[in-house]
C-alpha cells in the first residue's frame, strides 16, 4: 500500500449496485473497502473482488460510526492518506403500501435510518477530513422517486421517497457548504434507474453494471470548476432537476 494510491469505501458493496461500483473502482486501480450487512456475504464478495471488507448494520449509527473509524485508522496505518472516494450505495425499499397515512413508526424509522440517517453518519464521520484536504469525492445512491417534481412523484412509498428527497437535499446543502467544488471536494447523488438487483427485481430493464456506471464516472471524472458542476442529482451522466 502507498500514500500515493487512492482508496475508497463503498457501503452496500457486497451486492448489487454497490458491488458493481466497487468492481469498477478496483478496475481503475483504486483500493477498496466494501461494507455489507451480512458477514458471510460481505466476506464472499470481498474475496471475489479482491478487496477489504467490514460487516455492519448501517442502521446502528453508533456501531456504523465506529466501523468507519476503524477502517480509516487501518488504512492510515497501512500507508494511505485521507480517504479519496466515499460511495454510499446501501439502501432499502419501504413496503408497497407505506403511504403517509398508512405507514407506521417502525416502517418509517426502518427506512429513514438506513436511507438517510446512515448517509449523514458516514458523511459526518469521514467527509470533514476530505473537505479539509481539499480533495475527495462523495457519491450517494439516491433515486428519481426522491424528486420534488416530474413523473413518478405523486405519492406512495412515502418513507422511501422522502428518505431519498432528504438525500438529495443533504447533497445539495453540503455542496454549498463546501464551495460547490471550488475547494476540490465534490459531493453528488445519482439515480441509477430501475436495475436488476435484490431491490429492483429480476425483471428490471437495466443491469446493476449499467446502474453503477454514473457513480464510477463521478468518482473518477476530471473536474474543472469553471465548467463542471457538483452538488446535483445525476442519471446516466446527465443532471436531473429534482
């Protein structure tokens, strides 16, 4: 390991979109730690990818923060500098009938704790050093169902939609707080589309590899502050107005 080599953390990296993102980053020469909920699955995925891993339930904010700190400390002790890339690909769908007036406290908290609270925990734990170093990329998997306008935004799946709208707002707010890329720190959200994953189902029109392509591009792209933008929601490398 070398301080000159870039490294990344990918949550949700044991399967689906996170796995494909980690795979793409590794192919680009990035050293990766994946995080998954299930110990056995995370270990097997890490073996297939040839990377490091940790298993933790991201809804447990205290434990999740501890694991992130452990990874950061281990990477530093192995010669890496400040984290270069943070990809937050974990997520959960709310129950089909979880409309605002029909859902309950348990379902609301389950969805928000994973989709939004854990995003805050990871960003709050790791991004300060990235911003201070004036470098680094944060990419959060969101969804077009989290848009405030446009098709597919008219009710239903309330905890999921609202959690993703929260992610989009967090990304935009953080980007403004850190200079909209002028200081070298970039943060973006992506809509991967309907992909063939455990969440999306086997009949979805897009592969997980297709869904992950924009996240990989955002993590690796050259950024020119004079012409390029950050703090946005992206789909297929295009800005989505949310």
